[in-house]
C-alpha cells in the first residue's frame, strides 16, 4: 500500500500512434472503462512484468552459480546472505 501522498494523481501528456490509440479505444469501449484507468492498469502490469523478468533472470543466474559450485568451479555465499540480499533488492524496487 502506498502513502496517501503517493496516490495523488498528476496529469501527464504524451503522444501515441493512432493505430495504438484505436486499439485502446476498442478495448475501453468493450469493457466500459476510461482511458486513464486503462493506461494506469497497463502501466502497473508492464512494471510488474519487468520486475518478474528481473527476478527470473536473477534466479537463472543463481541456478548457474549453483551448478558451477556443484562442479567445484566456484564457492557460493551462504544461503542466508543471498536470501537477505534478494529481500533488500525487492524492497528497493
């Protein structure tokens, strides 16, 4: 949950290609929502997707590290340290 001050809305202007705006308009008519609501939800979804990709990317890196450690090529940090490091990164994002 965000503090009330962060929930204050700001007006933003930007340009969008006509074909894309037409697609947005078709969706908002179908679901009876307004553009602002649609764009807010689309932005949230996009940001969540980026965050997930970063987490899965780090997970892939971690799996590669584990494989290298199992092969005796590197020595891993303690699991507790790695978990705390990930928690801190998730808080910051």
